[in-house]
């Protein structure tokens, strides 16, 4: 140690970030303690202690470090005491600045735990060591990106799990959060009905369900925020897709909804980004109907008109095209009243009305067919799972071929994209098949309950009930020239096709009016048998 350097005053600088670059570095407190001991042993004078918990990978990212260098340039202190050179910099910009201060003699000494750097030294040594620190970061970034790419290709998100999921730290996978998975799924299901506004769902989750976010060390454990709910509604992660760096990867985590349902939610919200569309009045059928000419969403507005004869003001709700499809000219200028829309929905509902007696018969027959459905599902599930495993194996083999340079990048990316799409579709089908038995029975019960009671409740229900029934009736409402065309859900079509003839036969025989006897029993048996075909 040069004795003249004992006259130099030093700034002690200790830094540690939370990133992987500093996993093996001692804590800030340990660095300060050891450096104080070193200063005492060498007889160095410490002017001020600087500590900072920031990464040095990026230049101009550390305000405390910048303040320390500014004071050195002003001549307040001529030395730096630090653990290692890499505590000062891991990027070429900051390294160059320190090197230039040292070469000009503005900085007269850099003392680390194991050596000293002086202005008269060969600058090559300092530059090599600072360059090694920078190269470490470059290598670390490459290895990190390579690891992330590998994890994404295997179907796992490399970052913190989305709300409703947890990171399995042991297996390095994404698993269901037992406390929140079903609740988040319920939020998505409520949105899919088209009957609830986002703020309404948020209020239900926080106030009725007692929903809270995951508790971390310094954050979380609080009710869900509005922006947090919009992030859930906008994310494809819940449909089994991982979005990363502008690309999409099929995830192996359990999806809450299908891709088609995700797109449906974006349509309900009014735009593909999942952001809200302001509404001043409650119009139950917005988000449900599209323009039959240009395909844009149908919106609604409220107008008020004063009746001259009575002096009273009457409210009118008009539905019309938003004209928001770019490069498409739409001639739909006028609108229709909410009352006229509801009249057309009632007419459509009337096509699927059945008598209560037929509902009871239908459910009885469907329960008898349940065992057959289970066998069918098992066969399909086995075949789909086998195909999925084979496709995944093809993707693994393709990746190995690329690593061995047996195929070029163009061939690899083309085939990889195709296989990933196949895997995504197969996973979705497997999930649908695995829940098919329960869904099938639930769907059939819902079908006949709907057909029996929906028309009555639509006429007599409030706006919320009407929207729920309209959403259940069909998934593709088109309005053109004032006429509403409804594509009824598939599960209602058998009723429209086979029920009218059965009801006509039932009423022709006037069975409800006859006393229960052998003739009536035989007639009922005949009608019921035809209902079960």
C-alpha cells in the first residue's frame, strides 16, 4: 500500500441487487463491516458510506452511485473503497467513466478487499477486470434467455404465476391456486354471460366472496383492483396461452376458459385489448348484438321526447351500429327501439317452448342415457390423450434435431409453429372431453328448464334476467335493417325440430283432460316413447 494514499479520503460504496448476478455476493451490511475493518487495518479515512440496492447492468440506473461520482469530480474525495470492481459497474458506460476519472488522477485510488488500483497503473488491468464484469452480465443474459426459451417451449411460463395460479418451486411448473382458481374462473364465467359489468363483478368478488390477492412479503393480501380484473379479462393465459416477447406459446397449465371464450370476452368488453367501454345508461343487449352488414358491435343510446298532449317526457332506448370497422362502409344509419328488439327475442323464444310434462319426461330419459355417454367419453378421451402425447413427442424430437443442426431455422420454426398449434387444440379438446359427462347432463337439464320457463321469465323479468335469457338463447345476434337474426345455441335445435309434432299429438289426444285409465296410459306411453327417440 502506498503510504501517500493514507492521506486520501475515501467514499465506501457497497451494492447488492436482488438479481441472479448477486446471488453469491455478501449482503450490504456484511460488505460495510468487512470494508470498515479493511480501512482500519490500512489506516484509510472514510469520508462517507454509500449503500445501494440496485442492479449495475444498465448505465444511469443508480442515483446514489451517480451522486458519489459527481462529488469525486468536484474534488470532495479522491478514493473509493468497495468489495470488488464489479460492485462499481457491470456495464461499459459506467466502467469507462470510472476508468477516465482514474487515468486523469481525479480518482487517486480504488481499494477493494484484495487489491488497489492507482492512476499510474497500466489501465489494461482495470479495463480487463471491468470488462469481465460486463461480459459476465452478457453471458448471464444469454443463458437466462436460453433457459426462458426452453421453459416456454415446454409449456411453462418463466415468470410469476397469474392470479388464480401458483408457481410450483419444486417442479418448476404452474399449478392451480386452491384458494383462488375457482373464484377467478367464476369471474370469467360471469363475464361470458354478457349480463354483468366489470365493476359489478369486482364488487361481488371483493365484497361477497371476500376475494384477496396472494400475500407476498411486501405486497398483496388485498382486495382485487379494477385494473387487476381487467388484466385477468384481457389475458390469454387463462385460455391456456402464454404470451411472451410478442410470441404465443401453448401452456401446459390448466386453462379456465377456451380461446373462443376469451375472444367472446374481448367482444363483450368492446375491444380486443380488454379495456372498458364507457356506458351512461344500462342497456341490457349491448355487447350481445353485431351489425349484420359490417360486423361492428351494436351500441345503444337513450333519448328523451316530450309528449305534446300530456307534457310528460318519455324515454326511448335505441340500438344501432357503431360503424367502427375500418375500411368497411356500412349503410345501416337508423336504429331500432329496445321494445322492438325484445319483441323479436320473444318470438324466437317461443320456438323453443315446451310443456312442463315434456321436461320431466325428457330428464328421465336423459338420465337413463348417462351411462352410455360415460363410455363414449372414455373412448374419445383415450384417443385424444394418445394423439396429444404423440404430437408432444414429435415437438421434442424436432427440438433435438435443431440442437444437432439436422434442420435449419426456417424448417424448425415452420414445423414448430404447426405442432404447437396442434398441441393447443388437442389440449383444449381433452379438457372439453374430460368434463363432457358432467357438462352433458348439466346442459340437457339446463336445456329443458330453459325451454319450459325462459319465455315467461323473459316477459316478466327485470333487465338483468332478460339479458341472461337472451345470452343463453343464442351466441350470434345480427341486426340488419331493423330485423334481428338469432343463431340459437346448438343445444336448443333438437327441440325446434322434433317437439312441435309431439306437442300437437299430445294436445290432439286431449290427454290432460282424460281421467287416468288404460287408454290414457297407453297414449302417454306412445307419446313418451316418441319423445325419447
